[in-house]
C-alpha cells in the first residue's frame, strides 16, 4: 500500500516535511498546495510532484488521495484540518493545532466523529533527545522535579526561517509555548493543574508580546519554568534542562548532555535523528495500522486548554 499525500504550504517547514518524506518507504506526495503558484511549481518540480494548486479543495478532490500534511499559517490549521476530514482524508497539522481553544475542540470533535487519523506536529515528543528522557521515565529510572526551558528567537520583523517576509504573525504563546506545555505534561505523565504567565510590552507593529514568562505545575508536583523571547540575539532555539531525582539532562536541539556537560549518545534511540521525519513516520504508520498516533489531536488538546487559560490571564 502506497499512501498518497498532499502537502499544503511550500515554505520553510513544508520543505522539511518533503525532505523527510523522501526517506520514508510507501509514501508518495502527489499534490502540493501553496499561495504562490510560480514558487510552488519550482518546489514541485524539484521533488517530482505532479499536481500543483493554490486551493486545498483542488487537492481534496483527488480521489486516490489518502492524507494531507498542513504546513500553512497558524490561523488556517483548524479550518483546513476540518476540511480534510470532511473530505475523508487523514490529516497532520503542524504545531499549533489552532490559536483558539474553540477551534482546537472543533478539530478534536470531528476526529472523534470520523475516526480518521488526525495528528498535530508536537515535534518535541519525537526528538531523540526527549525520547531518551521519556524512555528513562517509562522505565521508572527517572522522575522530573523541574523543567527549565528557554525559547529564544530574534524576530523583531515578520520574517520566516528562510529570511522571507511572512504573510501571518507568529505567536509566543499559541505556537512556541505549545511545544513546552505539551512536552511537560507528556514527560511527567501528569496533567498541568496550575499555570501562570506574565508578558512584556506589546509590539507596536506586530501587535504581539515579544517577551513572556510561564510557570506550570503538574498534578504529580513537578514544576516547569518557561522563558520566551523574540528579542534575543543569540543563541537561538529552545533549550531544555530536566532536573530529576536521579539525574539532570540538558537538551539542545537533538543533542543531549548530563548535568556534568557530558554528551549522551542518542543516535540509536530511533530510526532517525530527524524529529520531523519521526513525526511523519508515526503519522503514516498510524494510517497503515488503523490506530491513534502519538501526538493525536485528542492527546494534545489538554495543551490548548492550558494555553487558553494563560491567554485569558494575560488578557485580563
């Protein structure tokens, strides 16, 4: 069985998925959707994709299409995921699933109704560095007391990862905090019961807070402190410190270290070191096996409950 997939969004993250899918057997990208037809054709030609369109509905009308991966602007994820499922297609939306709790709940409700595979790209669940820690927790060898996380970018203008102008505005809370809010609960195996946030001044042009601090507490007593900024000039990215009962782990992208800064080999944790590839492999495996994937919309919905709580707090 070859899974035929459409990819919506031929920007920086869409390219990451196309590169990942090339490494996965039994999957073929048959349609590429993006807003600039000329640029989309260029990408499609490079990856050998036959069908190009600027309208998701054109792709959903392809009878043999099985699934869609959405790498479109945040504000489109929920409505497009719903359109995909209404057309009978499995769907993976990049993080975040939505930028409102209502939209996230609507996606989860339709997935439950249809039984289709619907997944959200909470990549941290799949990164080998975090998988290593998760396996230690599952084996009863490590319990988290505290996670200390820094998510830092330099993004004072509205540019994407390729240095190109964005057609939409990114968000520290609904996008970047989603990674850590979900990962914290997932790693603890315990829901978030306390959540507090503060934010800095609102940017006069972008209309968003450029700096934010979040504190979380899980039902099992573990705590998390998350600092986020679009004003930081380096180093850039997200850096995690796990403080636990038997060890300290420091994750910097796909590299993992212990508290003595000794590097831990995570190359054998999974079949790849690429979190996007591992995320896509899980999506396609769930389709083939008829099961719920890790990072299903049902599993990540509690994250959006917490983000909504924080958003209401910040807006008060």
